[in-house]
C-alpha cells in the first residue's frame, strides 16, 4: 500500500485551544493547519542505489568511449583505398623484431629499410637519415605549393623494442601512404610522409628536417604533428598518440602483445579521414604566409567527442559567444533572485558558498592525508600501480567522506542562520519551521553547486581555455533541470523537497560528455607515476600520490556537489559514511599486508643501471669507476639490492650530476668495476687559449668525446654570458644570446656512426664574473663545464652481472636525456 506523504502540519482534530485564546492565536492555528510540508521520502537504500547507478553509468561511459575499438580489417576488407590493421601489424612485427634501434646502432639502419622544450638547450646533430615520401596529383603540379606533413620517428630508446612508441606509428604511416596514393588525383595539396630518426634524442630528427634543405626549399608550408615544428617553424597541427598502458612507456614492456586489437585500425581510419578532408581543401595557408600571421589569423577550434561516436567541433569565437551568453543569463538570474530575496537570500548564498569551500577543504585534506599515510604503511609509496582501481578506496573514499563532512558542517551553519530568520515568523509552529529550514537549506546547497561551475566557466572563457566546455555542460543541464522542475518566481512560496527527477535530468548530459574523460585522465596520471621523479631522490616520495589524490578530490568536489545536497535530508548519511569508511579501511589493509604487489613484470618499476667512469673528483680517486643504480619511480631500493648482492650501498649520497639531471638517492657499488672500459675512452676538456683583453675575457676549449656520438655539455651561465660552438672550423652555434634554467645552458648532441667527436667551444665571460668564490673549496664550487658522454651498445661485465640479477618487476628506463649503460663524467672547474 502506498503511503501518503508525511506532513509536519497539525491535523485539525489535534487542536485543543481554550475558549480564552485570543483571535490572533486562532489565526495562527488556522495558518498552521492550512500549511502542509512534504518531507522527502529518501531512504538510505534509495540514495545508495542512486550513487551506485551514477558510478556504474560513469564506468559504462568510459568503457564504451575508450574500450570500443573498430574491428581490424584485412587488405581485402579494406580495399585499395582503405586502411588495414592486419597489413600495418606486419610492419610493426618487423620493426619490433629488430629490438631496440637507437641512433648510431646497426638496428636503426635495418629499420630504415622497412617500409617548448628548447628554451634552455641547444640541439646538435649529424649523420641522421630520414625517409621522405611526397604524394601529389600527377596532373596538378600547383598542388605542391602547399603540403600536409605526416611525421613519426623510427628510432627507439635503448631500453625497449618500441611497439607503441613508435613502430606502430610508422606502420600506420606506411599503410596510410598506400591508401592515400589511390586518392591523390583529387588532391589540392600534397601529402608528405616523414619517417625521421633522432626523435628519442631530443627530437633532433624532426629538428633537422624542419631546418635543412626541405624546409628551406619551401615544400613544407602547412600542417604538422610535432612540437618541434610548432616551436621552430610556427606551424599548426595535430598530435596522435596512444594513452593506454602509460606505465610501459620507454620500458621493456612496450611490446607488440600490448597493442590492443583495433587500436591501429582506429588510428588509421581517423588519420585517413582527416587527410582526405584536408588534402582536398583549398583553405590551407598560402606559401607566402609567415608563421606569426598563420597562427594569428587562424581561429582555434574546440572539439570533443561524445561516447567515441560523435565529434563536436566549433570555433573558439563561437565558444566565447556561447559561453558568454550562458554566463550573462546566469548572472541575470542570480541577480534577480537575490534582489527578490533580499538580505536573507544574500546571506543564504554566502553561507551556501561557505559549505562549498568547506567541502573542498575537507575533501582535499582527507584525500591528501591518505596519500601521506601510504609511504608509512607500504613497501612502496605507490602501492596502487599494478591495480589502479585501488585508488577508489585509497583516495576517492576519503575524498567523498571529506566532501560530505565539509558540506554537512556548512549545512549546519546555513540551517542555524535560517532558524534565526524563521524564528521571527511567530505564526509558524516550531515543527513546521524546522521542516522549512531543512528544505530551504537543501535548495541553497544545490544552487551553490551550479555557482562553482559558473565561476570556472567565467575563468575558462576569459582565458579561452578549450576545455571550458566541461564547465558549460556541468552548469547548463542542472540549472535547466532546476529551473524546469523546482524554481519559482514567487517569493512567498514555501520550499519543497528536491525531486530525484531533477538530479537525473541534470546529470545525464554531464556524465555522458565527461565521465569517460575524467576516468581516463586519472588512469593516465597513475601510469605517469612510474616515471614521476625528474631527479631521483630529489623530491618527496609521497609527491605523486598527493598529486593524484588532489586530482581525485577535485573531480569529486566538482561532480558530486549536486548529489551531496540530496543526502542531508535522507536516511543515507550514516550508511554512506559507514560504507565509505569500510572501503577505505579495506584498501588500507590490502596495502598494509601487501596483498597485491605494487609492481609486476607487466607494470615494472623504471630503473637505470649505469657503469660510470667519473673524472670529476667527486669520490676522491680520479678517475673513479662504479655502478650506479637509481630509479625514476619514487621509493627506496634497499630490498632489491639485497637480492642482487653485488656490493651495492643505497643512501642519499652526494648528488651525482648526470648533466641533464642529478641523482640524490641511489645505490652504488665500486666492486669489480675496472673491466669493460679504457682510459683512452675518457673524454677531454682542454683549455686551448684564455685571453683577458680589456673588459672581455674569452676562453677557447677543445672537446674530444672519443668514441661517443651521444653527449651532453652544460655551461655555467652564472659565469659565461655567451658562447660559440664549432666543428672542423664550421660554426654550428653562433654567439646570439643564450637562455638558461637554474644557471645552466645545455648542449645535447647525437648522431650516426660517422658523427664528429672533436669540437671547439669559445666562451665569453660575464663582465662581473667572480671567477669562483675563493672562500669555498673547489670541490664545492659549481664547475664551468659539465660533460657526460654515453657509449651506446656497450655493457661492461659488472653492468651485465647486475642486469642479469634485476628482479622481473624492474625495467630499464630510457628517455632522450637518460644515460646508457656506460657513461663518462667530466668537468672543467671555474678556476682552471
């Protein structure tokens, strides 16, 4: 039997007034009897079910948006003009079977036979080989005036065979070139495919392509997809990349087996459709347009997809107009509401905003506190890497609990103020007043949720942030649902409980549009935690977990603010708090007892094993030889080196400067490290000439990197104002003013087998140079030059012994600035 809505009014038959009561009291009784306040019938089960449905719907959106990939097509199914993943995978297989193919290796030569960042750095490269393919219509030579560049790199870092980064990209390009060639007769622009080398060495391959012959000839005048093209040539473009399995990036686990079926088909079909659209367009920038006016004349585009099926695109100018219109209307509605409500409405809004602020403070505090606890109870500060869904219990649970706690406190303050307001209305009974206070507070909390999204929309519109559409979809639908089902322009009308239909209608579109992206971004951040540390030992171990916990808390506060306003008048508050605490406690127990390992062979910890020959005098002997084991993943290495047993000692020793980064925490062993290298391999930094004429001191330094074709040289810009760099009397780097970071400017060099190894560096000193502090020992002074040379492909016997004993959940990690397995460190002091 359906129950009637509960009422806080007093039924007529319960009235027992004496005949001596005044007429005023009779009027109050009649008013109280005529007022019937419906209290919401929201059981704990209803709200818990609603929360579960929202979580499930968000997960379903993520799976549908990012887990639905097209069926891989064979060559027959794709046809001559289509894209076949089956054919592309053949190229991926050939490239990955070569193993790591770094610059200067034999493998890169075989691979070529298969079908913002420059602010503080100078890139030097030589003997790099690229493959360039241009496709244009045979009988329309004018199509060659403009071109679209499709670019990817063939080389890999030394630690991986590079299935995802980026053999798959090369394979997609090869299959695209085959298909594109069948459409070329209708092109109005050429399509150029660049298969470059040297990307993993500071993007030197793309850099060399854009600043040598082809760019100077005027062939490249249009879209590219690499940062170097945008920064060096000022061109526009799109980047296509894979985001799954972020933890395997540049490790041994970047394997062919991890490429999801359909991923190449998805990328290929998207790029094919894009190229066919833009290659036939007559609206590309003309050849005589400069980089500056190209970027200033093009209106940027806002684009996002819905469930991976529909792409929404519009220009930034339209986004500004649309968002400004919504902002103006929202402000008008708020202004009208506050004017009609008077001081009561203003104070109620302020206190509801206080509840939002408290929600943020408590949510962030609880989540961050959980992140700080992890290193104390776990063997690793990142115990969730192998099972990312642990973050739901570790961070999302306390974030939700904190958000509910903070809003509850704000809700109590708001109720206290409303109680004072309603206490002046003597004609209402205390029971009715209490119900009205609760209902009005609930409505203010819901409206305050839309206000925080309005603030974000205003900020995003002002700074022209493309992702401001998220604020738009989280503001407009809930506000529309509230206006349609709840709002009233009658000031004297008493509040009613919020309808569940308002919440359903308000959240449907935001969840469809953004839930998948929020989950995807969280998973990406977890994957990046494997290589979070820039300087091993240089940042707190808890930092990546804190960053992740902050992100999760922010998302919780932004997206659950509407739902939380419904909880306070329901019976679900206690059960929700209890369920959240249980989930958090269980997650902590899993971490504390080590039920799941933080790393597995598939989700490995990023480490480096380097045999270092050090001539800087850092460890007394000159040269000193040792094996350095360090990790870009936060956490200690004590347990692992006990298993390796090669004489390692782990500590926060004196920082080892690898020129591009420094290692504060790591493990060293000096045992049996004299084999596998020769003193003739030690690079030379020799001062050839030092003159001090007038007010300008000039120093010439000869550099011999011996057999190294990959090296890094940092120059102390606190002493040196500028420099030139020559090879065989040819000036590669002129004295044109250099920028620096932290007082250093770095020259990064890489090349092929025939790259030069002897150079001349001319230094121009600062006029106010102190020539080093005489009060400080020379060993503690910043050197004038720091040099690191790597010898690719050489593994010494001691390094080989360590590599053989690495746990399976360890993986060598390589990037453009990482040392190889044999490195030489040299320096030139200021007071040479």
